[in-house]
C-alpha cells in the first residue's frame, strides 16, 4: 500500500479495466472520477467497464459523458432527486454504451461470491423476470436438494479495481468505512482497491475497539490519496450532506452536449475545481 496524490491515483486505473464504483449515497469517489475525466480529456484513452454497486450516479454519468466508459453493469443509473442521468441516457440511446441490466440483490450477490472465493451464488428473486432472457450468463437450474424447485445461479463478479471514498485512513493504510459494509465487500471482491479519504490519522484504526469493526485492512488496499470533500457533490455519512443544488445544476447542464462541455470547463478541466467545493 502507498500514499499518492489524486492524479497519480487516477493514473493507476488501466484504460480497459473493470471498475466497481458505489452510488452517490455510499461514498462515491467523485474527485477521483473528475481526475479520470481530466486524464481522458488530456488524451489518455479509456474504455473501462463500470460496475454499479448496486446502482450508479454522478461519478458514473460524468465518466460516461467524457467517453471513459465502454459498458456498464448496474441495476440503475440516476441522479436520484435531480432526475435521470443525462449522459448515460444519451449514450444508451446513441448505442455508444452497452448496458447490462441487473438488480440490486444480484449485484451484491455476485460481488459477495467473488469476495468469498466461490465461482457462483444462488439467488431466487430473479425467477419470473425478463432479465433472464437477456442475461445469458445467469443460469436457472433445479435445486439439487429439492427436486422441482428452480433456482438462479449468478457468476462471481471480481472487478479489476474498486474505487471508493472514505472518511479515514491511518498511516498503515487501513481504511475506515463505518457502516458502509458494501465498500468492504467491493474491496474483498476486487483484485485492487484505490481509495480517496478525507483525513489520514496517526492512530491505528485496527487497534481502536470502536473503529476496527468498520475498518478495511490495508492488505486489501493498493493506494490511497487524500481528497477533502472527495465525495462532493455526493455526501459522506456523518461528514457532509449531498450538495443538492450542484447536482441539480449538473443535471440541467448535462442534458445537452454543449451544456455538459460547459460543466466540464467550469468544474472538471482544467483541475480547478476541487476548490469550488
């Protein structure tokens, strides 16, 4: 594990990686997404496959709008109260983005399988859904313990990289995510984890009786960058709320290509704009 700056962290994401990102209400790595967008706009080609855990929002829409994303697997992409995700919607309609539909339980289950080191996991709630007609990688079998009982098998989903934001890291590289256990599952399922944090503290998080249960061991973390307000305009639990006004501004501007370019010029490229937070 090593500590790097934000742009160096973005540079550790290969252009064809399978990347898992949490939603806006779960420590989304917005500053890191803007750094990736700057790299793309500077000429570094990206065609990453995104995994929404289990849904996607601002960071994903921004990366889609800047042409960083070739496909996405998620149960939804939206800006919640700010409305639909305009770049995502535009790309799907234009056929420039492949969308692999899923459900929230399915996304969590496939990551859990990878985290546990098993090749697949059974799930029942998808039975009867038209998703099965479109997801040829999901298999319906007979429950081997109860004949006549169908069950769906989902393949394990192991991202190349997990990207997320957190409140704290310590000098050893342990990262505290609190009650957002889905972030721990992401880190355990992924081959590598790149993390931004609000603060780096001197005390060991693993040795703290109160913080240890919500801490991801440094063994699962490849690199960390300090990024204050790194989830903005999303919120971070117990730190700061969603910036609803900014999300509404983004949604309004990104409805058109011209407006999206204006948003990028103001908030993303060149790198300004973390100061605007």
